[in-house]
């Protein structure tokens, strides 16, 4: 059966803003909005911290020039003879390759000839200068030690003015179109001394570049200087360890992936020897870090000093790739990773080599963004079609399920397949579409509520009808000032409750609610000023004087709460009366001077009242939601009700008013006030407030905890939870000395 035209137009009008929100998210996703990209990165960091890579004993070790090594063998830089001895011990122990995360770009200052030159400047006639000058140079000795051994030196790439060009020891073979601008390019290189570079079996880049927040989530395996591709230290060490030749670079049009026909392509993978490594388009390896493992690291002093026997050295290093780095304080090449805020840079190279050997890769192929866009579209369309039928509450449940399923799917993809699926944009889509469509629905319901408001505003209280009939002269504009008591009553979350109700059902519900409430008010001599949608404004002591106005107002408010409890119990079972679940109200009471009389214009009059007392009563009603009490009242009224069961709640500066108000909760009449349990609660409550206002946070917190355990019979659980949170915040961040103990409300 087709929908009526008005339903179709409303349905389409509801969907249109949701479709705009969906398209906006898609546009952000295509554009690559940086803050959202950052959110996805942080989520991936959380995954790694929650489930880091399990350590496996891969043939990779790190020799750390740590604090103890510096203490034993002198300050850094060590003489190149010490470095040569370290390399000799490692290679003699059977290391497959020794990779230096150190750039020896300057000559050794401790070489004999350099020392002789320094001495000659002090004393040209010093004995032994000629003999010292003829001793072997330390850099030459290091180069001779490296020659014929599997040693990989390192260089840094910079964007300074070009002074030196790095040249790889082995070339690159390209499968597909040559990788282009996606691969990071640098202008300059800081190289090892020529003799050392020539003697080394390999030479790799040490440069590590993080994301915008400086966290190393992926490490470059290749870089560019001009048209020359250059290997990173990790992949060069893996090449030398295998005795492999050229490194094969597969690009998107040479690997079967999309992208053929372009002048330049994205990198897809690298193949070095027997190992093939998936990469990002920039030639980077997604890092999957382990937690710190002591068995991966050997202090340099243990190798140098003979603390390890030849057998122990062979057991530690034989057949392994050994990275040498500096971990001593003042020498540390520190970087941030998803699992550590302070990690040695050499550890990134070492863990990259481990991943390549073990084949444990995080993957985010070039089609992953396409999958995420498809998820955005699918989730957005599901909500677009479902929300007009489900309404806000059930729609929120559906949205929560979809968002949770997306996040769970992302987590499972990481845990089971090591696949990086970013749920940020799909989850944002759920939120954006839901909020947009719900706000629109709320706006429509507010318009309906305004219609109801206007309809009920036409009616006057029976007392006013009688007075006008007896004396038509009272229709004249004007007013008088009186001491009055004011009541504001409002239904909690009325818009949310009414969104699944037709307008006729809303009217029937309001009649079913307002009629018994008004009966109570009229029985207690109230004048009903107006209905503001689901809200009631009533007052006492006008137009007729009421000497018992304060007690009448308090008893009426208590009776309204009790009557609503009865309605909540009986109405949901009636088929003839729409009743949206458990209805709750908030009532604000206040007493003070008001101006009351015929307000309005010559065309339309309303017997009403104005003044600060009225405004404050409205604000106090709004505070009932904050403190979780059905009835709250101002300090002036509380002072006039000494026999009733009430508690001081807070000193509050409400919106639009500078002077703070002492707000009280009205809990019951004289019978409850004389109940021993209430009296005990009231005494403890007073002690808690006194400790709170005296800044004795420890005592206040203890009393708030105790009161929270006793609060359920009086409906004060929310109040004491609020105080516990407030006390904890103030204890952690104490207020200034001029703290006035006043809570500043931010909502009406």
C-alpha cells in the first residue's frame, strides 16, 4: 500500500538533511581531513598497545652502547680502534651482518697523527712526535677491519642544500613504472668517511620520519635523492646477510594492482633475496612493535670486555643480523612509537628487520580506503532508510549497534588478519546522519509543541473566569506587587517521548497528564497561569489572598509527584490512553515579591505575573535534572516551611542572574520530617556540606560515600554521586582562596 502524499513528503524531508550529512562525510574522507586521519592513527596505536606483536626469537640482535659501556670504555665517540674491535668480535662470533646505526662522517680525533699535530702546536720539540705521526690512522684501521666483513654503514638524508650524493652498494630493479613522488625525496646526504664507505659491504639510510605527531608508525624502506633510490639500514642489512644483489621494487602497475598507464606509480612491495615485504605507496613498512624484550639487546661492554666467552658470543650472535646503536644518556637517538614514548631509533630498524624475516606484517593495501568509503555509504544508507521509521530511541540503538559492529570489525581485522581498517569515517557517518535527522525531528516536534502551547494559552483558570464575570473592569491592563509563591512543573524529555506519537496522541497524552495535575493545583487554591506545552506555571496568593500559600504550594507539589507515580502505574495498561512509558516531572518552587495583573496588549490580555521570583522558580525547576530530585525550591520558601522534610542542596548562580540562590530539595511533609531515618540523613547531610564548604575534602568525600549508601529511600542517589565527583575534582585541583562555594549553572 503506497504512503499518503503528506507522509512521503515528510519522510523525504527528513531524509534530505541526513543525505547531506552523508555526502559531507564522504567529501571529508576523499579530501583526507587531517584531524580525522589523526584519530584513525591514534586508534591503531591503541590496538598495538592492547595487542603488541608477540616476540619471537628472530635472528636479530641489538648491541647497545649503554651507560655502563661508556663508563668502562670512556666517553663517546670511542676511538675507531674500539669500534673496530667491537666489529671484529661480532663478526668472529659468526654475525651474519653488523649494521651500524652510527654515521662516522668525521675523522677520528684520537688517531695518532691527529694527536701528534695537537702536541706539535703546544710543543714543536716534544719528543716522539715523528714516531707518533707514523703510526696507523684509526680510520684506516677501522676500514681494514671492515673490509671483507659483512658490515653495513649508515648515512643520514636531509633537505639541506645538496653537498653529497649517496650511492647504494647494490642497485634496484623495478617491476612496473618507476616509483615517483610518493617516495620521500631528500636533497643532501651525510655520508660516512669515504674509506669506511668503500670498505663496507652495504650502506643504508638511518633517517626515520614520523607522522605529524612525530610517532613512528611506519618506517621508510626506500628513499630518493634526485633520481637515485636508496635503501634503509634495515633492508640493506637483510640484503647483505643473504648475499643478495639488487632489490626488486614492485609498483602498482607492475603488481596486478590498479594504477597502470600512469607516468609514475605507487610502491606495492619490495623483494630482497628470499623475502618479499608489503609496503605503503611511499615504500614504508607498517611497524608492528613488540613490548621491550631484554633478550634482544646485548650491552656493548659485555662484548668488549670479555664478559661473554667465545661460546657465549657465538650463541648470541652467530647467524644473526646485529645492529649497533647508542642508548647511553646524552647519546640516545630517541623516537616515539605507538607502544613507547621513548625508544632507541636503532630498535625501529631492528624490529623492521625482525618483521621482514618473520613475515609478520601489518597490512593496509591500496584498496583499504575504498573499503572504508563503501562502509561509509552502506552505514549511511541504512540509517537514512531506517531512522524515519524507528524514531530517535530505537534509531540510537541501531546507530550504536552499527558503530560498535564497525569498531569490533576493525579490531577483529587487526587481531586476526593484521589488517588496518580505519573505522573513523564509518563511525562518524553513523553519528552525523543520526544527529542531523534527529535534530530535524526534534525541530518538527518543537513546532508541534508550540502549536499545543498556543492552543492551551487561550484558556483561563476557573477562578479568573468567575472574577471577570463578576467584575469586567478587571480586563483593564495593570498590576500590583504582592508576596507570592510560584510553581513551575515540566515533563522530563517530553520531545523525545513525543517523537513516536502522532499529534492527536500528544494532545490526548497532555490532557491525561495535565487534568489530574491541575485538579491538585486547584484543590490547593492555586491560580494556573498558563500551559507552556507540557509545562505548567501556577501561583498562589493572587487573585485571591491565601495566608497558607507556602504550605499549599509545598503540599500541591508533593501531591503532584505522588499522583504521577500512580498514573505511571495505571495508565500504560489502558488502550484508550497513550502514555509513553515512565513519565517524570521536575517542579521548581519559589517565594517572593511579584507583579501580578492583566498583562499583554489592548487586543489580548493574560492575567499573569512577572518578576525575579518567577524567573528564579523556572531556573530552579531546570536544576531538578542536575540534582536528580523531583522538587526543588528557593531559600526564601524553604525558610517558610520549617516543618517540612527538606535539605539544602547547593548554592547556585543560575543563568541570567548574578546573585546566588540557596537551593533546597523538598522531599516530604511533616511526617517524613519527623522520621528518625530522615533526621539522621539530614544531620549527616549538614555535616557533609559543612566539610565541603570548609574545604575538608577528605571528610566531605567520606560523608558523601556514606550518604550515597543511604540515599535510595529518599531518591537522592544522583545528588550524592554529583557531590562525590565534585569533591574529587576540587581535591585534585583545589579552588582559589576567594572561592565562594557557588555552582554556576550553564543551562536553563
